[in-house]
C-alpha cells in the first residue's frame, strides 16, 4: 500500500539533492506536493518533472513574506497540509576568522528563523496525524571547525524539534528530524572548490567514514518517508542519524 496516498506534502528545498529525491519518493507513495527552491532553472525542471502533481514555487526560506505566500498558495491549491519537510538550508562554510556578520545572519535567518516561522505559519493547515520533518546535520553533534555557524544553526534546530514536539503532540502532530552525514547531492557538487580540491575532500571524508562512501540522496529520502508516514507513529521529537557510522569514529 502507498504510505502517503492522498496526502499533501510541502518540501522546502525540493528542487535539488535530498529534497528532490524525497519529492520523488513521496510522489511514488501517492502524495501531492508543494516544492520550493530559488534557482529558476531548477524550479522549471522540477515543475516539468512533476507536472500537475506538484506546485513548484520560488520561495526564500528565510523571508517571512515568502513564507506567508507559500502557506497561502498551499491553502489555495490543496486546502490543507499533512506533511511538512523543512529541508532548505544554507551552509556558508568558513573558519572563525573568515565568518562575517552577513554570513552569520544568513545562516541563522534561513536555517533557524525561517524554519521556525514556516512551522508556525503552516500549522493552521495541519491537523491530527500531521508530520513535520526537519533536516539537521551531523555537524550539530560533532565539532566542525569549518562549519561553526552552520553546525550551531543545526543544533538550534535539534533543540527546537524537541521543544516543539511537546507543543504539537497534543494536536496529534509529530515533529522529528533527520541528521545526515555526507550526502552526494547537487549542493555538495556545487561547492565552490577547484575540481582537484573537491575530489580530495570527497576522498578524505569517504576514507574516514566506516562505510567508506557518501550517502545517496535516495538513502536519506527513505528515512524522510519513514518519519513522514504512520510507520513512525510512535516516534516523537527524535533525531535519526543517517551517516554510515561516521559520528561513531573516534580519531586518534
Ligand atoms: N549534502 C550533505 O552532505 C548534507 C549533510 C548534512 C545535512 N545536509 C542538509 O540537507 C539539506 C539539503 O541539502 P542538499 O545537500 O540536498 O542541498 P542541495 O542539493 O543544494 O539542495 C538544497 C535545496 O534547498 C534550496 N535552498 C537553499 N537555500 C535556500 C533558501 N535560502 N531559500 C529557499 N530554498 C533554498 C535549494 O534551492 P536552490 O538550489 O534553488 O537555491 C535546493 O532546492 C540541508 O538542510 C542541508 O543542510 C546535507
């Protein structure tokens, strides 16, 4: 049986990587979709791929007016929302000396403030049986000197999920998070690095991982489906690590 038959699912950052792989899996499982992104080419390609089954919108995840419009358009098209997957994020990697105020503000604006207010504003469309899923990152659990602000923003999300789970469960709405390790996505491939540095970073991370490779976006999408569906009906306020074991590694 399809796990999301007849459900309405909104995925932020649904035009690339983990979000796009999850959109494909949710669609296979019977959901109708609302997907967001920023890049016009990726929005057009995603809209063409899903046709009548998805509303694909340009929506800046940290902009409250865009969030209002996103919720209004979801309501106008479908009248309700069953699954909210908050997945769009910015990374802005830099060691402490290179972090600017603008970089700091962008990360917290998109990754924390935007996600909080998207939940707040989408809640009136959700009801008993609703599921909210948030993408965090292993950088919120491990020290990561080149991702200090990003990791801190994801740690804030982990905390929000715990608090909001208690606020939302009386309404029958569950919120949980997925904590990926390295995933081979468009976002990773588009990191502004020379090709040889890119390959070296990938080889280094894979070599340190117990499983010796990156995840595919599809492997993360399967966990998103678990948390979005009734298969996880008794899972509340949890963070599921999906990292091939890399956070268990204790380096000498
Ligand atoms: N890849 C990894 O190794 C990894 C590891 C741990 C956690 N994660 C988390 O997984 C999630 C997805 O990452 P990914 O690797 O799949 O990235 P991706 O391939 O770059 O996709 C990111 C998606 O989010 C959208 N997006 C980014 N910033 C946005 C903004 N400010 N407003 C609206 N949409 C925005 C992008 O749209 P545009 O392309 O149009 O901007 C795109 O659709 C993120 O939360 C990330 O932190 C990734």
